[in-house]
C-alpha cells in the first residue's frame, strides 16, 4: 500500500514556505508523502535555489498560477492578496481532481497555510480533511481573532483603521500591540488597506472553522496567547525537531562558504545580522548599520540580500568593505539554521520574523531586535519584555538607529551573561517540548493520529 498522501499549500512568501516544508519533511519521516503546491513564481525560485537531494523522495513539488503576470512584483501584497483568491481556488480544484483520479494517489488531507483560507475552502468543498497551519505566533493569531471585539470596543473601525494610536493588551503576559502596527494599516491606506484587511479577516474565519489547526509555537513560550486560540495544537518549534536545521525551500541560493568562515572565529564571538526575506532599508539607515557594525569592533556575519536596499552592492559606505575585510563577512543569503547553531555565534541581530525568533530561541541565542513590519513588533516584545533574552534599539529624532546606538546595544547584550543564561534555558525548553513525551511532541502525534483516523 502506498503511504497516505497529503497536499500542502503555503502562502507564497519565504517565511511561510520554509516552515511548511519543514513540517512536510517531518510528516514524510512519519510515513506520509506530500505534494507541496507552490505558486508558479515561488516554485521557480525554490527549484533554482534547491541543493541536490535536499528533499528526498517523499515530497513532490508542483505549482499553480497565482494570478499575477510573470514580472509583477510579488512584494506588492495588495495585488497578490487580491488576485490569489480569484485564481488559485479553481487551479487547486483541478489539481486535486487530477490527483484523486487515481485511487492510490487519493488525498487524505489538505494542510493549508492560515493565510490561504481559500485553499481550506477548496478542501471543504471537495470533502477532504482540512488542517490549517499557522507559521507565526499564537499572539498574532489571537490579535486577528480579536478583530470583531476591537471593532466593537471602538479601537478600530470596520476597515481596520485604528481610531487612535494606543497599546492593546489582549491578556496578561502577551505583548502589547500598537494599534497602528497592524500589517494592513502599514500598506499605505485606501484600497490596499481594505484589500489586506478583508483578506486577513476572511482567512481568520477559515482558520477558525478548519478541522484542525497546528502552529509553530509551544505552550512553554506563549501559554497565555495559546489560551486565546484554543483550537491550536502547538507543535513547535519546528527547527528543534529531529531534522536539526536542514531546512530547505530557499528563494535565494545559500552561501555555504560562510560556515567555513565561522569555523575560523572564536567561540561565541560573532554577531549574526539577518533581516529575513522581506525587510528593506533605505540607504542612509543601511550605511549607518554598516558603520555601527564596524564601530562595534566585533566579528560579524551580515546577510545583505540583493534587494535589502537599492543597489545593495553599491550601497556600502566608502571604503567599508576594505576596512572590515578581517572583521566581518557579508553574504547574499545564509544557511541560517546552520549558522545559528554554529558555536562561533554570540548573538542574533534580527528583524524578529517568527521563524527567525523560533530559530534563535532553539539555539539559545540572545537577540538584538530591529523589527520592520507586521507581527515583528509583537515578536520583539516577546523577546525583550516577556522572555527577556534581548534588547531593542532606540531611534533618534530623525527616526534613524545610529551607529553609536548599534555599538552600545551590541556591547550590552554580549556583555551581560544574564541574556545568554535565559536564552539557554529557553533552548532547553524547546528541546524538551519536541522530544518524545514533550507537549509539542504530543500535539504532533495527535495531529498524525487525526490525519490517519
Ligand atoms: N533565512 C535564511 N537565510 C537568510 C535569512 C533568512 O535561511 O540569510 C530563513 C530563516 O532561517 C527563516 C526564514 O528565512 O526560516 C525567514 O523567516 P522569518 O519569519 O524569520 O522572516 P520573514 O522573511 O518572513 O520576514
């Protein structure tokens, strides 16, 4: 008999593809096979960057159109979120019909990202078990669940516009949320805001009624937030599970040579600087960051994605690359999970994406927090205020994080052993929870039993 067949559908962004692929690989290890459906655009990027044999036989990568033109900007979230629900459901239905035509291929379950509610609706329509996968924090989902109440309480209007800037506290020990930091409110207002707000509200409704919901979190990290999303089975942190950082599904080719460079550095000496897949810095801030790293006078490994600023390779301050040749290394894309587990790393200077947050915690690293948008402010607050494993930066009157501020915070976080001690304690917790008998492990096993039932 062939292994039970699952269809997995991520939202087409790097921070969604990596963890769902990680989960899919865990499921393959537990005797399933997975057809993984990217959009055509994402599929091409993943295939181009894929290292040989990194997927094995249990995963089959396929793709469907997202509804945009080949050269359209996929960072234009408004357009992406407007066209995907129009085009993708029909394409997914066709794909599922094709697969299900052969008896041994028939799907037993669809696992769809919580930001692709339309895929959960397709599964419902085609009478296939549907699981939602939530790759961000439970606190973020709790904030989406609370939208009707926030509207009722007059904190935002029915378009998601905050009535005033204020901090929202959903419950004790959950980060306060700035009413003006919700993702839909930061895309320029007007139609873009409405499109994104409606997209999120619709997805949230689909997640609420999914047959099951799994998330890349754990009761140990966010018990209070999880009590506000009682239908979530937390199975994370995914990285701490058995595969130990062999993630795949990158959009850019990883620069493995930086691991050799790390081998040559002193233990716990290197500042790893990476802002995920989406963050963009203007040229002034980019240069100030470069000068801050230089001023800190500690070894650093800095991921300078080709699109992190306009013309990234030309944007460095005059003479910077020559001056730091013995101090630092810049790469276009790092094998981050391997980097974070390298003994030379002292601290993670991060934009606080949830995957990066989980990866840093799973490796017992203190953080320096430089959030850019969306849920990253919530994650920053978890890191600095609740888990107390990192520090945030202050901006000056013109909104810049200065080189002196960067040096000062690097010195403070690396110089204070308490950050490291608390981070190591969380690492132990992460390892325990995904081990046989741990809470996340039990949730994962329950999930597997549910698929098989
Ligand atoms: N990542 C990586 N190499 C890099 C930068 C990031 O492998 O140079 C990975 C990182 O390990 C994480 C993902 O990309 O799994 C980024 O997800 P996250 O949620 O942290 O941020 P996003 O890109 O969604 O803002």
